[in-house]
C-alpha cells in the first residue's frame, strides 16, 4: 500500500508530539522536515538547534532530510525542491512563518495546521496564554486547512479539554501539544479520504491575540484585580514572568492564591490564616493575592516561608509595591 507523502513544517516543542506521531504512522511517510535555522540563545549567544531538529537527532532519524531555510517567500530553490518531492500534504505545527500561497499550492491536498485554541477564538501568536488570561475553564486544539491568512482556514477537527485550576502556560502548553499529536494522524487521514469535510470558520465570532512581550508581565496594582493578577501569573509562567518592584528591586511572583477582602493596592501585610500559619497579603484594585513562591532580583526562587524568614522584618503595612523602579 502506498503511503501518503508528507512534508512537515515545525519548529518549537509544541510540534514534537505531532511529528513523533507522523513518523510512527503506518500510512504516512514523512518525506522531509522543514524547521527554522539554528539561532543564538542564552547569555553567551550559543548557536542552538530548534526543538524539532533536536528531536530528530536524539531519535537517530538521520534518514529524514532536514531543511532549515532562512525564508520561504521568493525562495525558488526551496520551492523547486519541495515540488520535486511531490508531497500529498503538508502538516504544519508551530513553524513560526506563514507558508506562502505558491508553496501551499504544491501538495495535492494542501496543508493542515494544528492550533492551540478552539478556533475561531484566539487566533494569533499567544492562544494558550490568552485562554489563561481570560480565566477560561476549557480550551483545546483545532486542526484546520491552512490558508494564506493566519488561523482563518476551515476547520477539519476540533478537540476540547479542561483547563485545571493549577495549570500555567507551561503545563497547558505540554498538554495541548500531546493532544495535537494524538489526533494529527487520524484527522489528516480522515481529511484526505473525505471522511472529515472542512467547515468554514465563523469569522464574526473570531478573536485574536498578540505576541507576548517581555514587559507584559508587569503588574499594575491600581488597575488589576486579584483574579486578573492570578490569571496573568498563570499565563506568563515561566516567560516572561510576572513582576513588580520592591525597595528598588524587581520581585517576581511565581505562584499565588487569591483571598477575599480589601487592602490598599500594592500594600503588603503579614496575616495569619485559619490554620495559624503566616501569609503575605498584597492588596489589588479588588481582592487580595497571597504569594506562595517569589523571587527577588539576584536571588533564587523562594517559597513563602523562606521569603518571610528572610524579609518579614522589612514588610510593614506602609511597604508598597510599585510598577516602577
């Protein structure tokens, strides 16, 4: 039986479970993998391969050709190479660049893409963070037919999953990546044989989300309530992290809980809970947050007990956190 010929486009960790499933399929042959070029990372700017490339290397899949073009648009050599492969379909997962129209026209069945939200909600670069920011209780993955416009293609398959109270971006990202990997092969095969028919999105219901920037983690105590800050910390853990300033130093809030009550925005007080244990309460626009893990600039992450042991004497009702140094 002839296997369906696939060209896979993917770069980040989110793409790895999908690629793994495709490589294990008895009905699909991955002809080549396209990922972004190695990039300098870290303090020393060392050239680092993207996660998809590292996955192939660790799996010992030297039989799979790997391409790392700098750009796809106006790249005639790359276009010709892909045309010569005569792929049946592209599978695109967290690649990082828009696939141009000329390239999308190459495979017989076009291209399918996995997106980490329930489209048409949260189109764009940060769907997982956006679901957490909004305090949603449900999210999922959408497998759609790729179009030129970002995340606007017709839906082939949609799978929901709950968002747990303790979920952060880090945990939810992993869960959704696994969910996409679980369904990419059956959804792709069912689309090819016509069992699944693409359904156009309702563009009138669409919402979008933007790329997360480093300063998005800054907490404004005057305008944000306790629930908003709690959700922001969940969405921006581990990057860019949520932070404020205390005594001229940046203070990261790694994990918090919310409490009822009123307290001046940004003020810190040491309180005693029903179990007789000390808590740190911080006032917000509405409600109180109680940090469980914190990190002061230049220090390691501390649980609350360690933080209070080291800095409790400095915390008074007049101590106020700020959105500026």
